[in-house]
């Protein structure tokens, strides 16, 4: 929609994980280094956690693209509690036949596959995304599966990616033996304000645009609206570009970011009215401090505070309405 107008070769703030847009903040750089270390040092279990939208999947896709042909990767992208037969999912992840086999046959087929890859001097990695959804019983099955490794030879490595709940799960007494086998464990942090600014400029540059398309105050607003979560930054900035294009603006300013925010508040008012919640009304808007008095930070912080008062209750309605939200 707005790509040609702003001289962009593609959308810089797509919500889909794209390794080519990877921005390495200090935390993301450390996570990537530890992922690489875990894979290269033949760690049995590597665990990377982070908040929703913090960039875990993008990091994993980046490192998968860097692995050579001597590494066989099985990827389970959406783990669930109702996982069913774990071995079936594992064989499916590696493109192996899993149908009409007993549990013993499934195990033997996977064991034969690992031995054959090891004979070829190949390493085998099983990566599970959204691992916080796994049950304690399934986690224990994974631990037992790791017993395939013999002596100092790691024929199977596992990488678990998940939300903070995964760290909480791994502290449970039932998973003490599992936790003892984790060689690498890191929690990915969101971006700070300076990193958010650099992140926005980085993605604009990768998309062939002007890194200065968003002015400094717009970047500040993006940080305050997102708390430095990359996925939310993408959502806010993508909408801001749509608004800027519609208004034929040459640069995205704080005013445009606030316009997106206020329109979002109106959308939530519709949801709130259906739920009998207080609305972000005109009266509330009039109470918002003037930008010239307190600066964009005060304005956005005030708006964000008002939105959060009923955001949690409105979120389900917004999801059903399929409207943009931050």
C-alpha cells in the first residue's frame, strides 16, 4: 500500500518472522551467541525464553539458515498440551514415516535414523517452539528420548523456545532431572529506548527506505506504546506508515503515532461499550496533557495508562472483531 510512496522495496514492519530483518540488540546478540554455542558444542538441551513477540522465532529462523548440510533439523513450531504421541510428532518433524506404527516401532525408527545420520557425520537437532505449552509428562518424555545419546557422543540435540512460563515449569520438582540436563539457558529481554530507535531505523534501511523516516519523537512514542517488544513495535509502526501514506506525510512524526493511538482507543471504546466497561471518552481526551507542555513522552504515557485501564477486558472482543491492536 505505502511501499512505493515511501521508497520501500517491501513492508519493513511485517508481523511475520523474517531473519533478513534481524536486529541484534545486546540481549538478542547474546541469545544468538548462546544458541550457536549450544549447537556447536553439542549441548544436550538448550533453552531460550522470552516474552510474546520478543523475537525468539526470528532468532531461531536466522540460526537455522546458517546451519550447513551436515546438520539435520526437525522443527515443531506450535507445541500444545494435547500433543498426543510425542514420537509421531518427532518423526513428522524429520520427514520420517510415522503412520500405523506402535510406540516401539516409532522409537526404533527414530533410533535408526539418528544412528544413520551419526554414521554420515551429521548432527541432528530437534527444535520445539512454544515449548511452554508442553505438559510435564511430555517434557519427561523428551528427557527420556535424550537417553539415546551414548557416552560423550550427542547424536540428538534439543532446543526449546518458549515464553517465561517455560522457566517456571522447569523449576518444578518433577522436572529436576530435566533441568539438570540443560546446558544453555537464556532469557531474551525486550529492547530499551535507544535499541527501539535503532531497530526502527534498521528495518527501514533493510527495506530500502530512509532510516530517518520516523523522527526521534515518533521512535520514542513507539517505544512507550510497545515497551520495547519487537512484534508490537512492528504493529505500531506499520499502522503509522498507513496513516502517513493516507495523509500524504513525508515523515512519520509523534503526532501520527498519537493519532494511531487515539484511534485505537476509539476502537477499544466500541469493545468496552459491548462489555459494559468505561470508555476512553472525549472527556478523557481533553484531560490529556498538551504535547507542548510535557513533551511526547508525557502525552503517550498518559494515553497508554488510560488504554491499559480496560485493555485486558477488551482484548478478546478485539480479537473477534479482527481489528488492529497493540
